C-alpha cells in the first residue's frame, strides 16, 4: 500500500493510516480533510478512545484510493 500523499510504501493500509496520522504535516492533514474526514477529529478519537477506530476509518479510505495513486 502506498501513502496517497508522499507515496511511501507500507505492507498494509492500517500502517499507512498510522503513518498519515503520525506524520501530521500540512500535506497529510490536507489530504485527510480533503477526503471528507477531519484530521483533528480522527487524531483526538484515536488518542482518547480504546481500539483503532480512527486508523480503521482512514485505512478504508486509503484502500479505496490505491488505484488512483501513481
């Protein structure tokens, strides 16, 4: 799986999601927000709630856009 922002490759979409939320720079934040999600809300949810709900939500979006990544 590739990061849709920086094209860095990871074995799974969940790892790409962790990378995107962990990087948190402007291009990654803008990409998440551009997908109809809120980077800030996902980050807060991940920090305050048990489990990996935010990663899972972002992971599903990442899987859907893989065909568009060059």
